[in-house]
C-alpha cells in the first residue's frame, strides 16, 4: 500500500521558515518523481513544487521561486520542502504526492496518483 505522510507544518510569523517532510513507503521511492501541492480555505488545490526521480530537476510555482526549495533523500524515502520568507498567502494545507510514471506536466495535479493526508501551514501577519 502506497503511503505518504507529511509532517513539519505549524504556525509561524511572516518572514519565518518551516521545513516540511514527506515520508514515503510501499513503493520504490527512488523511481518516482514527487510533488508538493497546497490548498487554502475555499480554494482549489494548487501546484507548489516537484522533483524528478531520474535527475532531480525541480519545478516551482512562480510565487514561491527563490523562497521554497524541494529536495529528496532517496536513502530515507523522504521528500522535503524548505519554506523560507513565508507570507500569509502561503497559509494552506500542504500535500505530498507521487507523480505518475511518465514525463507529462509536473505542475498538473491530475498527473499525480497518490497523496498524503496533508499538514497545516499557517503564517500570521
């Protein structure tokens, strides 16, 4: 059974930092691209960042470029999202997801087939 478990969310002040972790199990983690998405109250889920399985090439939502960094440690079956210079508009539930096994659009949530339960990130002004 594929399982993705996010952790590291919490309440921070604007300008602060958080590091999210996603622990993966039940599949060959190193052979899959991974992504982070977020969903704010009343909003649709949106792409945040992704990292490819084969070469670690990364993709980011424009508004988080330069502030967020996605990385992975295949020896630990874990993908991370380092979030710096947080803004109130970053407040959302953050989800880890497994990319389907192709090279289609990494920014499209419909191209992901497994999801974690989410972790809440709240940024106060």
